[in-house]
């Protein structure tokens, strides 16, 4: 960053003595534009000595996926994005037949159960119940008076969302793959933590009269940022970062305007 | 193998894997695990209509009387209940078993609408309030062969439909709603009389109770009615009472009716071609699409252009129909389900399917049934979810809150709801467990 050509030095008009035409005698003052000495690179030093980097929504050690970072002035946008309360999309993988103490497959084993009675239909039924209870929670925590016409219209369009603090709410869930003993779910949620998603997988196992552990939590979308915008480890260099910022600028601006007005 | 003097240390990966392999496997659901059928009740409990005696008379010192049960509460029943009906402060549960006890009743019994419930203190008198589901003694000729198909409850009378012995009626008969001659100054409390009705043109397949009248639908598609007729709800062409079930004509003559419904003083009937006919009270614009009069005593065809109608439900002041595509249309007066601004309409208005859980992620959600209480509506989706809306009288909506609900709201029931019966201030639902 520091090697890139910086700002051109400021120019100032100074009256410099110049030798008079025709030689000898008094010097005349001639106006000339000269660069300001204070802007000289040797005086100023390197342009960037440290960078302020802020992190967006938390992603814990055992999970993977999209992680949003803000650089410099972008940190202010981060707070605004947090106040938008946009949904995040996760791909959660689970395994039937085991129960561990921290709900993931690397924990201490608590119990092993049978799982041959589980069918995709039973899993879909449990997912329907999860959708139903979370829909109710969505309406309840959005702090809108249910008796107004405005609440009815927002409920019809599906735009009711809690705009303040609330417990984790799942807005949509569906089963992507089901091959006993493994299964994969796509979950859209708000205000969640990855441990909450692992606990949910454990509870799905309990509801189906068996047990389940979570093998994979991968965030595929965080508000407006998707996996396509995300930079993998090999592309953590200046050019890719600058390009990514440029590509996402428009998306972020439109989303902020739409939600916060 | 460690030596005797060496400490154990934390288990390494191989030891952990071996411990895991050797762990016992628990089986919670065997081969014969079946989904269980359950009954859930909620609403006003002091009448005994919920069937839980400890809500009214607590049987333990720490229990307090519970006037209202705001969320679904499981009711233990001896048999699988196939049909339930809620009246005005009482409930009937019926099972289609061949055992001797087929119908249980609970709640108000001041007009013997639950039959004669012999009191244990005084064996000559009957109970006026029945607090837990008690067998209703039906005078069946072949009690170990007949099956009860359906029950229905009105304000103070009830009807029981059997497969081979006709219809049994019990309760108040001051307007002839039980299908027998009105006896002046008859005392209905503690009465043993249960009347049997057999003379119809073909087998009766559905019985419906309005507030003080009864409707019978036969296999051939004809409708019979008896009872109070001052609003024309009997549909017989006059405004007097009728104590003998008489066939209805008007616009439904010759039409094959596949469903009738009523709960207050207005009645609706659906034909096999998807048309809907109405008669009875129209003070709340229920029939205002065809007539300005407030009482209609002859069935009239309601020309709605909303598609083929599959099911209809009548409430006290509002009506709802379900079309073949799975959309719900409401009209009438009161809280209709489209926000606080829509209080009355004479023309059916559709409730947006997104309120029933339809979205891009679940595009195949459809409403499968609609039911009406006196001022509430209930809708069941094909995924087994129950949505309610309307006036929340004494917690009868089951949402857990005491406020009225202006648009469809999910009721959290631990199971897949198969059927629901709505009353004035309580509801009963038949639910299958998930696994």
C-alpha cells in the first residue's frame, strides 16, 4: 500500500527572488508555484503506518465460511450493517447416531443410539415445526402492535423482522441432502451463534427419538456478502482486496439505503 | 499396557476411538413405534368443557383453580377419538370403536345435552356439570356392532350419528331441535330421554347443529332441518319452529349437496360442483350478495366468482369458504382476518396465502380445512399446522395471549393437527404425534 504512488504534494505560490534580467544589482521577486516542503515524502514518512480492521458477525473456530471485515472508514459501515439485522445463511451438516457434550463430532461421547427408523419425511415434519415456532417468535420480537393494519400488511409481505435485540430466530430452513446417517440443512437465521445451530442439530436428533451431532457449520451468506464475493486464502493480496471492495460498494450502499432510509 | 506405577494421563485418540466403538447403543424407537393420536383442549375451563377436573376443583394443595387454559393442554382419553364437537359450554368426543362406550361428554349438562349422567351421591339425580369425559349412555340396539361416525353440538342440544341406527338426539327440545314433538313445560335437566331419528330418504352422512336448530345431510345429497326458524335457518319456507326433520327445497332442490355447516343462525351448503348455497340470518351481510332482507327462509344460491368451493364454515356473524386451490375467502361481520380495518363485507375477500406459511421456500403449503366457532375461525394446512383468528373470548384461540387476533396466527401444538372443533369459548383438536 505504501509503495503505491501517493497523493501529489500540495503546491503553493511563493515569491522567490530571481536574478534580474540584464545582470547584476537588485533581485526581483517572481511568483512561482513550488511544492510545499511539509508534503515531501522524506518529511511525511510512509502514508500508512497501521490499518484499523474491524470484524463483522462472529464466526467461531470450528466453523467456516464468509467473514466480513471492515478496513478504515469501512468500520462505520459495519455498525450500520449490524443495525440492519439482515439474515445469514448457513449450510449445516449433521450425523445421526451419536450425542456429544458440545454437540459437535469432536466432543466427548455421551450416548450412541439407533437411527434406522428415521426417514426424510419425519425430518421434514420436524423442520416444519421449527419453521412454525420461529415464525411466531419473529412476529413476537418485532415489537409491532399486532392490532394495527400496518402489522397485518407487513405480515402479508413477510417483512416483519426484529429490529432490536432478540434471541436467535430462524427465518427459513430446508433439507438439502439426506443419506442416513448424514444429512445437510440450509438455515437462514438472525442473531444466532454457531453453537446455537449445533444445539439445534442435537435437538432435532432428540425429537426424532435418536441423537445427532453437528459435523459442519459453513456460512454461505452474511447479509449482502455471498461466497462468490468472498476471497479464499490464496487471494489475500492487495489487488484482490481492492477489487472486492469496489465490487461490493454498490450492493452495500443500496442495502443500507433500503433498510435504514 | 501401562505399568503399575505409571499414572494414566489424558486418553489419546486411539483410546477414545476404542471407547466409542465399545459404547452401548440405545434404542428409543423400536420397529413397532407408531405415531400416537392425542387430544388437545384449550379455552374456558370452569364450565368443565375442557375435561380436566383439576382446573375446576384442584386435587392437590399446591394446585390453583385455572379459569382459562390459554395454550393447548393434552387430554388423556381411553380410546382414539375420531370426532369431536364443541357446543356452548360443553364438549362431545366420539370414537368409532365397536366397544360399548363410544361417546364421552363433558361440560354443562343442565339440559341433558350429554345424556343422563347419574350422580354418585344421589342415584336418582343427574350431574349438572360434568368435569371429566364421562360415557354418554346411548340406547343402541346392537351396541357391539354399531359405530359412531360423527357428533355435533349446538347451544343446548347435541346429535350423534351412527352408521346403521340413524341419528340420536338429546338435550333441549323447546324449539323441536331434537326432532321430536315439543312437550310444554318439559323439564330437561336430569332427563333420560334420547330420541332416535331414522326416517330419511337415505342414510344420513352428516349432522350439524346450529344454535337452536339441526341440519341433516343424506347420502343422496338432500338436506333435512328441524328446530327454531325465526331467522329462516330451517330453510323450510316459513319462520315457525319445526319439530320433525323436513326436506329443504329452494335452490338446492335436486342438487347433490356434499357438505352443510352452521353454528349460529346462518347456514351454508356446498354442492358437488363447487357452488355454495345459504339461508338463515343475514343481519351481518352473510347473504347480502343475493338479497337485502335480513332473514332468508329458503336456500338461495350465492353467485360468488371465486372458483370451485371445496368446504364452507359458518360462524355467528362471519363465514369462510375454502376453494379447490387452497385459498380461504371470508365475508360477514366481525374480525374477518384481514387486519383491523376489514370489519364487514358482503362479498368474499381472500386471505393472502403468505399468512398461512406459504413462501418461496415452501410453495406447496395449502389450507386443507376451515372451521368456525361463534366469533373465531380456524384453518388447518396440509402440513398439519393450525392457524386461528377472531375474537379471543376467554382464551379460546389458544395463542397464549388474551388479545383478539386480527390475522391468522399459528397455534403451537406438539404434533400434526388432524382436525379441530371450535366452540364459543373453547376448542378441541385431534393431533398425531410427530414420530
